[in-house]
């Protein structure tokens, strides 16, 4: 992902109808916020700031009580030729990784809710 590029972020298993804040971490940079739907899911596009340092970073999505993150490597713009297909595949890979982390967090929360329900 190059600085100035667009990144699609998707999440599931958040609380329904809550705001989710998306940040780029190393030095935390607010990328934006999105509201989950009635099922606790969201999909949104964010721009990686032009002045983002190249190297490893983390994208974090934080809801009212849930947080998930995924690794992201920011490259040098113009350093290598990138076709639209490669950029799309990179975006799909990052989105898939992020969705997997969100599903893992959702499963953990679901297991906790099941345990609480059994105790009641």
C-alpha cells in the first residue's frame, strides 16, 4: 500500500449501530469513523495519509467495546510499478486479514456471551 492509496476496511461481530474508529498506528493517525449496521458489520474506504512513513504499521478498528487490528506495510510511492490488479489484490489481502482478526475477536466475545448465558 502506498501513501495516498485507498484501503478498504471491513469488520463484523461489533455491537449493532455503534461508531467504529479506524486508526493507522505507529504514530496514531485517525483515518475516520464508520457506523456498524444492525448486524454489527461495516465496510469503509480510507486514505493512507500521503506523509505516512514507509514500513510496517497497524490498522486498528475500535468500537464501543470491541477492538481488532491488522498489519499493513506502507511502501514507497513510485518505487515500483504497481498495476491496478496488484493494488486490488493487496487491498483484498489486507481486508481478508482484517476480517479474519475481527471474526476471531467476535468468536471470543460470542464464547464469553455463551458462558454468561449458561450462568444465568
